C-alpha cells in the first residue's frame, strides 16, 4: 500500500469517547508477563506494573489508541504469573506511572479488565483451590492451562459461580474500574473474548446453567450487561469510555459454539443501546477458527453496532487500510507486528520497511527487556 500519510484512511483521525484519536491504529492488548519476577509466586510484586512496562507502552504510544495487556480484576480472576493486576490502590498507583508516560506522548490508553474463569489453574487460588466458570464444563480440545509455577497442566473441572458469587464478580469489575479511573486511564475495555470468564457465559459450549444466566441468548449476555451497567452506575467511567472485546470465531480456550453467529450479532445489537466507546472484534481466523457456524465478520457487527468497530487478528497494512476504507471497520488493531515495530504508525505513514512479526518465544515470559523493549525504531539509511 504505497500511499502517503495524508491519503491513508488508517492514519486519519477518529473520535472515540469524545476524544480525538490521532489515527486509527490500535495497540492490541497483549499478555507479555513482564511484571517483576519473584521467588515467591504469591509475592504481590509480581502483579505490579513496573518501569519496564512503562517504557514498552510509551514506545508504542503513537498509535491512536493503546489498549493494555489483560489485567486481573481479582484473585479469583488471575491465572498467569507475572501478569499485572488492578485490585488495590498500590496497583492503581503503579499503573498511573505508565498512564502518565503515555499521556506525556499525547497518547490515549485504555485498561483491559480480565477475569480468566476456568482458563486458570487452582494453584493460583490457594484460598479456594478451584477455578470458576459459568458452568461445570472443563476446557476441551487439548488446551492447557498454566500453573502458578508457569507449567502446563490439564484443565480442571470448574466450579459454577453461584448467584452471590456472580454479584461479587460484578463488584470486582466495578472496583477495578474505579481503580483504573484513579490511575488516570482514559477508558477501559471489558475482556469478553478468548475463552475467559465473560466469554464462558456468552457461549453455549461452556454455559450449561439453567438459571437467569444460562440458556437463552439474553440470559447468557446478562453478566456482560450487568458488568457494564454497574461500572457506568458507579461513575468511574461514562458509557462512551467503556469498550468491550469479543471473539466469536476463535477456538482459544476450547471455545466455539454452533449458535455463535446468532449470539454475537445479538450481543452487538443489545450492547449498542448503551452508547459504548467501541466494540473490539477478533474476526480474523489467524488465532484459530472453530468452523462450527458461519463466521462473524466486522461487517456483521457494523450492521448491529453504531459505534466504532475495531478489527483484529492477522491484519497487515493493506488489509487494515482496505477494511477501514471500505467501511467494514473503523479502526485496526495490531499485536505481533506492533511488538516488533514500536513505531508502526510512523512506518506506515512514511512507507518505511516493517520488521517481521515477533517470534513466539518473545511473546511472554520473564525475559525482561529482551523481546520486549529492545526492538529498534526505524533508521533511514539513505
């Protein structure tokens, strides 16, 4: 796509949540597990954002929107060692240093709120010695989970959350949102994708409840609506500063349901009534495709959701530009390509060469700056 800056739709401004974003590129929420490692896995230090993470986000702040890595809202919701949390004032204070660094670069940053549900392991939860979910269906399809020692383990049969526990979970989301506001985040993204807790409620393959949170599409959507509505009611963020993420086509976490096309177009249509910041859909198939129903596309979502739609998974400069220019999506999210190209918007704008996508070995793990903040910015050798 050999287009100069001023003609590329991908690099045009867009208003999201009454903020003017400088372009339509989005840094994808990516688990990088770079909190400071500790010998004791339950040392809170390894859940605290740090200066290295601030450098990582600052480096990538020239995109229109920065979405943080998934951030655990509670002890029950965690399940990945050295991934950050947002549970206490200390977490909020640590995140504020990152927010300030991004804001100093004229960036806009949203925090992604995360509850892993059954995609965790009981070793992360010594107080309960269990994992939780919508129902009691374990992850299938050969997926593994990570223990507190970061070792692969077989998925466990989850505890189906009781009504009181669901209420507590909603309260945990509200607490996390309040802390995110205290940290100065511009907004939040509720993670409803990739086989984590909210996705487990949404999809029929993981939700076998027979109460008001199971069965019908309306019931399976209830947790997401209650979370969003409770955050709005709390006053921490207005509706137009709350986005949410879905992955109707993916298999990650043993997901994929025969009624996903109907369910997720219903999700988009229903959530449209809230006036939210955006809907972030992982519509691409590069992250795995369950092939159990018709694929849900960005255009399917656009027909049911009036706000901005963010496309994700396997995008290139050309495909992203085509989706935005055609109206199939409003913004484009980049992950692996943004890891290895911290100045990705500038590279697109100036037709500079783009480094290959980051290798899997560098995605996550306690390797510090290596494979994290050591990727070079473009240097013109001409």
